């Protein structure tokens, strides 16, 4: 349903972007319709007995595309969620996986409730009950459908889901691969928690390294020194802000739902996060100016704006007042189609969600591989590589006559840990995919923007799968 501004609904927005990109293909209409629609929508209600008494909650699991299996996508816990939103997010997952070459179809789930209104025991009960509903209809399983965290859910909930699935499937050796984003001790992979934020950083860094694009935007090359505003200091926003700050960007404003803070000299992300933990609010941070209307922070002076909270934050209402030259979409669907038209007319570069926040699903894919292989990355080869490096160092020492110090030796001759392998796989994925979509953009002057290029990349890859599988001629 269109929102109060009479803009398109979230799913209509996604489909409008799809249609815009589909014009640049010659795929038959039927194939495009098959790619675009949701293959299966499971909408259900389930009863729970929480500390508040008996309640009936509404849940969804939408499986958007079976061109690759399993399907994959997070579970959103929010009292604002609706079916249109879950369908839109499931579709975005399909395109996102295709853009970064993660071999999954897209899916998304949701439970309509606010976890903050419930005790931890209640949230556990609701999570386990929701999981059993998915099991009942075969909407979860390592080769079927693999959920992950999303807005309002975290590794804690993923552990409960894994445990519930394993309980209903005794002896199933791959049971842990039924969900990703688990705590490391429960089969999770190191680096998953920060993966989406880290991926945003890799993507932004790659974009800012391109001198031609930066010149067009009137910006200098490189991320260092650029003024950044981040909306949402949750998992995605916090890590994106932190990695950008570590790379030398200046975080001038942070916006949360209770308000925003601004300091043109820069905010220390960890100090702000600690302040919020201690006081319960982002406001009142020493040295910063409080902005009580949080949305206004999006319109402050900066070079990069990272919306990392929720969808539909940049609309036709505020788009013309946005000053950022680069919108780096951390959240899913933060920019409406109408707003994007305004931004593009102003010459703003929008790095689209379906590419930029794909770090989470990329590392989820690594976690799934780890669960199927039942071995930690690096366990088999770390020492082997270390001794190979060591032999090279010894040969260099012999030929030069100069011994390496213990510090140099430990730094150079170090085999990779799991986190090193995960981060390197993520960096490779994000930089390769950015250059793929940028090349598509540059290949045809009629392709207007990076989002259309990313959609085009996804549509062509999914179409190829359908054609090669013989489903479409
Ligand atoms: P989260 O729940 O950890 O964080 C969201 C943050 O946004 C919270 O701190 C919340 O208080 C804040 N927020 C809510 N409404 C706000 C408002 N109106 N203004 C400012 N701040 C507001 O969720 P997350 O996992 O960080 O997800 C954020 C977005 O990123 C969602 O759109 C999600 O779909 C998307 N995303 C998440 C992942 C992931 O790996 N977690 C991956 C891809 C995309």
C-alpha cells in the first residue's frame, strides 16, 4: 500500500527499480515476471503464552526465488512490519545474492511484535514457537531456507532457532546450517556480527578510490577526511561508522530514534555507543549539539550519508534538502524511488542497498559453508602456511645475511586465522561486485545509475540460471 505521502509501497518501489533495469535486457516478459514475483508467501498466526498472558502473534516467511537453493534472508522483529515489506525485503535478498555471487535465492521472515516490550524469556518463547511453525511447513532447513538476523533480532535469537530446529530433527548432521548469524560458540563464524558494516566500508572505500567518479562529484579521492552522517547506531550503523572512522573519515553526526547529535569536528563512535549504553540516549553527548528531531540530521552538511536504520527514510519530502554527495545505503530500502529521482538530478551518487549491505549475507554464506564442512576456516592450513612463510624467510635471511627480528617474523610468517579468511573473502566479494556494477553502468550511457546497473547485473545472472536449468527456453 502506498504510504501517507502517496509514494509507492516498498515492494512497488523494488519492482519499479526492477522494471527500470529490465528495459535494458531482451529477456521475454514471462521470464522477467517469474524473476520478479514472490514464489511463495507464508503468512500465519500463532498463539503464545508470554508473561503478559495468552497472545496471538502474526508471522511471515516469504521465499522469493527458487532459482538457487537454499533461499536465504533475515527475520525482522518489529511491530511496524507488514506483508508488503517482507515481500520487498525477500525480493531484495534475491537480487543482493545475485549481485555478490552468493548462490542462494532470496527470502525474508518477520514477527509482528516489539521485542523491547517483552522479557528475554518471552522473546525466546516467541522465537521458538515461530521456528516450529516454519519447521511444520518446511520453511527452514540447511538446503531449503536459511534465516539470519535482521532488524530487532540478533545472534541470540539465531541460537534459539538452531536449537529448536536440531530438536525437531534429531541426528541431522547439518542441522546447524539451518540458520546463520549464530554466536561463534554455536557454529557461527568469526566476523559475522560486523560483516554488514565492514562490507559497507569496503564498498564505500572502493567507490571513493575512483578518482574519475570523485571528480564528477566534486570530491577528493579516498575515504579519509570525508564528513559522514550515520542514521541508526545498531549493528549495521555502528560497525559502518566505526570502520569508516578507523579509515580516517570524520563522523559528524549520528542519528537514533530518540534524537541526533552533531559535532563538525567529529564524534568518536565507541564513546557515543558507550554514552548511549550508560544513559539510555544518544543525546547529551559531551561536546556535541543535540538535535531533537532526528530526521533533520540527514540534512546536515556532509559528503557521505549512511542511512542504516530502516526503509523509506529519504523520501520526496526531504530529498531536495539532503546535502550529501554520496548516499551509502546501509539499511534496506532507505531511499524511495521518487526521492532517488530528485537525488540523481542533483548529481548525487547512490550506492544501492542490494549491493552495499550484502556483506552480511556474504559472511552468512561463509558460515553456512563452515557448518556444512564442520571445520573452522584456517584450522587445516594455518600452521602449514606459517611454516611455508617461515621457510621463505629463512631463505631470504641466508641470501641477505640479515636476520629478521621476532616482530618481523611473527608479522610476516603468520598463517591465517578464521577472521582473516572471512574478512579477505568479504573484501574480495565487495570490491569485485562494485567494479562489476560500475562497469555495467559505464557500458551503456543510457543506464542512469548504480542501482539500475546492480539490478541489471542481478536480472541477467538469475535469467541465465533459469535458462540454463531449462525452465525458460
Ligand atoms: P538493529 O536493530 O541492530 O539497528 C537499527 C538501529 O536503528 C537501532 O539502533 C534503532 O534504534 C535505530 N532506529 C530505529 N528507528 C530509527 C529512526 N527512525 N531514526 C534513527 N534510528 C532509528 O538493526 P540492523 O541489523 O542494524 O539493521 C538495520 C538495517 O539494515 C535494516 O534495514 C536491515 O534490514 C538492514 N540490514 C541488516 C543486516 C544485518 O546483517 N544486520 C544486513 C543487511 C541489511
